[in-house]
C-alpha cells in the first residue's frame, strides 16, 4: 500500500486545482491525508462500515464519499466537502487517480506480485535485481518451487487451504496460475535438501486429500539459490508433472531431478522413437505382449532382475517365471535376464509409453 506521505502529497497537489476540501480515509476510518491539515489523524466513525458493496458514491451532510474497494472490501474512501455538483465530480476524479497510484504502487512494491511475475518470466532479466533491491527482497536465498495440480471443478478453495499452510507471507509465496494449478515458492534453509521438500509436498497432499478429499499431484523443480533462477525451476516443475503423467501416472509427487531417462525420452523427436522401436523389436512383437506378461516384466525390473525375488513377489514357482521369460525372449528376441537386453527392453517400454501419449509429431 502507498504510504500516508504519498497520499498527502497527492491530495495537496490536487487541492490546488479545486476549491473543495479533499481527504482520504483508510480502512480503519482514520483520515490519512487531507488538504485541511487539522483533519489529519481524525476518525470518521461508521463510514467504512456503511459501504454496501453496490454504491461507490455516497453523500452524507456536506461531504461526498467515494469508496475505493477490492472484492467488496473497502481499502480507502475519498471525501470531498461541498454541496455543489462539482464536489461529486471531484471525488470521482480523485478516487480514480488514487486507484491508479495504488495499483502502480502494488505492482511495483508488492512482493507477492513480484514473485509471480518472476516465476512466470514476465520481468526482464535486467530489471530483476533492481526491483528486488527497491523492495528489500532477499536475492541470494535458497528456494524451492512446487506446482500443485488439482482436478478442475472443486467446490472448495484449494488456494485458500494451501495459503494457510504457509503463514510466512514475506518469505513464502502462494499464487494461482489457472483453475487447476497453484504455485508455491518456499524459502528454505541451506541444510534443507530435496528429500525434505518432497516431505513438504507429501504433507500438502495429505491435508488436501485426507482432510478435504481433494486429489492432486505435485511437481518439484530444482532447488535454486538466486531469484533469477525461479522461472527455470517453475518450468522444471511443469515438466516434471508432464513427464510423470506419461511414465508413472500413479506417482503423486514428481521431482525434476529424479526424472532420469524419462526426461531424455520426452525430449526426443517422435520419428526417432518410432525408428528405435522398429530396430529393437520384430514387427508387432511388443504389441503382442499381454497385460500379465507386462506386469511380470515390471516386477522383474523392480526386483533388479532377480528371478527368486520376483517369483516370490508374484506368488509363482521359479520355473513358471523362467518359462515366462523364455516366452518373452521368443516373442521379442530379448533375454531379460541379461543386463544389456533388460536395459534395451526397459527403454523400449518407456518409448512406447511416450508414443502412446500422442505427443506432437516432429
């Protein structure tokens, strides 16, 4: 909010072009600026409370009041003394001018808006540090960016719930970028690592899902040390959600740093992916594998190619599993018990998942 000094300076300049006494009342009914210096710091009881949300102009006695409100909450009220019609015109003019000043000041000095514009890459690189210094914003601090994505059409305000989880409003910032996406920029200590950030994400999911029955997924970007890296971290969180949706849609927390080979495949041209599948498999062989076989392969990979552990996990005899692996070898030409063949098959399955997600062809 602009300071009293700024408002007082503006009111004194405007009053030079008007015969009326002009003043500004804050949300606590206190006169914070006036062309009549004797009225400064006095109170106007009931004027803020009488605002009904519909009429911005009100005449009481010899004063015209013009409200400056946001979301039906009064932030300031301009008053002009005088019974003439010009008093109302003056009140409207002053209110419009102060609204513009307030919006400019908020855009320039509001840390929340600054962070949102920074994350959304809406600030020129050369202006970042200048703006940060103007508002005494800590520039060389470790921060994490979390992107929370919820299902559209929730009846409760997920944004309000998430905001309440981060009471340090000068250090942690929460804002919405769409109906489904909420961004959290969390300041963290130097002793905090990615696992701690994942725990934080887990606690957010527990509260949203466990207490409010709102399902969500969270993407986490790389932890950054300077404010000019926040936009990159946000893009990484977005990418983490997109890649996670394709390659592991059961995972609710995906970190960019742990995407591994999935990130590489996601960035490959589709023509190259299609060529890879044709080179690795006989025509149609990968499509001939049924769900039971694919499930067996998944468990085999999860148990680090250990036949005994996999057979126990699947509750099948060891020989039954070996028979299935031989069947896979016969169909695809790859023996998953061999490390090199297993890697080729693992990558091929991920490539197929990527192509099945109908990416843009190029």
